[in-house]
C-alpha cells in the first residue's frame, strides 16, 4: 500500500499544476473546470465535483468570457473593454461579465488586446480568423471575451 502511495505522490509531483479555467456567463454565473473546445456555437467545459466528472455545454450567446488559469497572475486592473461605468466614472465589476465587445477579444498575458473572429478554441490554444490565422497558446492567453451572438 505504501508503494502505491509513493507512486501516486511521485506522479503528482511530475505533472505540472494547472489551475481551473473560469467560464463567466452573461447572467454573472461562473463555472470552473478545464475548457475543452468551442464546438460550433457551444463552449464545452470539463468539470469535476463530488458527483464525478462531466462536460458542461454552454451556448456561446450566454458566455461573456473565459479565463485561462495556469498559476499566473495578471498584475493590475483588467483591461477596459467597455464595461459599464457609473455616472461617477466607477467601473461596475458586476457588469464586467456583460461587457459589450464588437468582436471577439483575446487578452494576452501582459495586457495586449487582440480583436478577432474566433475560429477555434481548445484547452491548449485559441485560433483567430480564417485567412490570415493567428494562433495563441494557452500560456499566452489570459482571457477571451465573446461578442454578443
């Protein structure tokens, strides 16, 4: 039994730690898991709970953004993408999930903003456009905001 525990511990130490991705819906509900794919107009998120594992499917029109979490921290305030601002000029953080973006928007690690038409999204990469194609790895991407569909 001790040998099995040692093998499991060794395997856990060899596998890089990966944080859970967050899917934020336009109604301010959030879900954590691992982004699997953008399948047509459905975003697929693999989740694990006490009930077991399952793939949750969200219609893209209900998704405000996804955030890839790989043990990295974006320093500073989120980039301004048109979130609601009050009459006093304060950004309403609750309204951030309802930010209106004209095009799908990819925020890269470091804060660079790229507007594009998403053609593919998976656990490992985000692909924009048809021709020319821009591909970003999971390590390069912090958030992906979806235009209202």
